[in-house]
C-alpha cells in the first residue's frame, strides 16, 4: 500500500475509552502522566468518542492533552454516534459540542461510530451523514473521514461500493477474533486489504482478555519469550499485518502504558514459529466457553437497573473457567454495593441493541444470577 499522510501517525494509538478513575471521575492527574509518557516516546494518536466515559472523555482530551501540547504535535480522532441522533440537525449539534468539549477547531480523524447492519447504518444513510462528513472535510473541520465497523463482511462490501469517498475504516481485530463468526476480523481485514483501504485497529487485546490467558497458555508464550508480557503477543500479532495506520490500546494505568511502549519501541514482527504458536493458543481459546465481552461499557449508560455488565461478565468468566464460585461471589458482593445485581435486569434489551459484540446479554445475566444471586 502506498504511503500517504494517513500513515504519518504512531503505530500505537492511545484509546481514551478506559481512562483511570478516582472517586467515580476521570483522574486527570493520572491521565496527564500517561499522556506525558506517551508523547515523550514520540507517539501522537489519540482516539476518543462522544459517548466514552458518559461524554467526559472528550473533555479529558481537552484538559490533559489539548491545553498542554501544541495542536500540531498530536492527532485527535472522535466519532459521531447514530444512537444519539433523532434528526439530521443532530449532526451539527453533536459535532459543535465535540469541538467545544475537546477545545479544538478541527479533528484529524472523524468517524461514523459503530456502523453495523440495521439501525446504525440505516440512520447514517437516512441522515445523509456520509455527504455531511465530506462537507465538514471540505470546510477543514475534519482532516480524514471514515467509520468504525462492527457489521458483516457483506455489508462492508456494500458500504464501500456506495461510498468510495471513505478514506479509512476502523475494525476490531485480534488473533482470538480472526475466525470469530460474529466479529469476522479476518474477513474484514481481507476485504479492506483487497480494496487498498487503510485500517485503524481497535480491541487488539480484546478488552484485556488476551492479556490474561489460561495458565497453561501463558506458560507456552512465556517459554518462547520469557521477558515479554502476554499482552505484547496480541499487539505484535496485529502490528505484523500490512495496511495498518495505528493500533488502539485503551490504556488504564502506567503499567499498561509502559508495557505497550516496550512492545512498540524497536517493534519486532512475529516470526513464523511465533505465528504457529499463536494459532495453537487460539485453537484452545476458541474452544473455551468465555463471554466475549470487551468491556467497552456501551451497555452501561442506558441500563435502567444500573448493572455493571462488563464486571458481572468478568466474574462469570472466572466461574466458567475455574469454578470458583466462593471467591467470585465475594467479588460480586463487593461490586453490587454500588451497582445493580444481575437479577435486577428487566429484560428491556437496551444493552443488546448497542453491544458491538452482539452478545445475548439478557441470557448471560440470567446465567450469572443463577450462580451469584443466591
């Protein structure tokens, strides 16, 4: 793929979806320290969205990045959410609010958020968001225009046929989802590669799942590279692929930041033997009965019962893998002091309508409740 301005960004992108918190609010001091370390390493790509941290992520970008660094020293990306629009007028309302929240005059990368089969894609078409985005680019308010994608391979082909103006696509890609029949990472990558469309990668570590494997799998990876973290294997898998603009990592603490910087400093692509080892690990993982939640938290904001769904699923995964109901029960009781219980679910389906992984959340909460709400 021919190099162009799209690729003039760092290979490791800083995702602002899982920022550290203190007393229920984003910990600005901590975020500033992380941004300083990231920028000092010569990296420059930041990804936020209108809905991240209940609308506070873009503000954190302003306070911790925009106010503290020259505008030309970083690239800032954000997204327009279909589910927050009721009319075409909402496009400008949201966009202007984003400019104010982030404290910028333009966005380097702007995306239609979570395009997928059904309402999201239909809304973007009905509200003429593609032409709207191109007009914003013409005005200089957007430098590069694309979309993030959670749909089927067939829809992706159709959208790209209809909208050749799209410059890039952001997809979920990691070794665990390469053959996933719901996420379609490998098929989406093949389509975009064949069409020469640059990619931004999200969920390379699958919401932290690929940083904490079964003990026997971690032993395999540690035997091959004793000094490398488990998460680094997932990042190197994605970083070894062609056509990638940047790889987003939703770093939540200094340890994750440092580990990722170690991985991308003097980056080493996977060797053929390491690729085979990843295939072995993936084969075992694919047969493990884990809930494929990436902790994006889209499900949480609109939950009328205030259930911390990703944390409930993390506990459920522990029970599925290890059967430790007593320890898991203790963790669950601590969790539900300040949030709803799994059996508080009223089955409204709001969570399932926004889940990028298309999980049967109501059914899974019922399973969790049978283990935990005794």
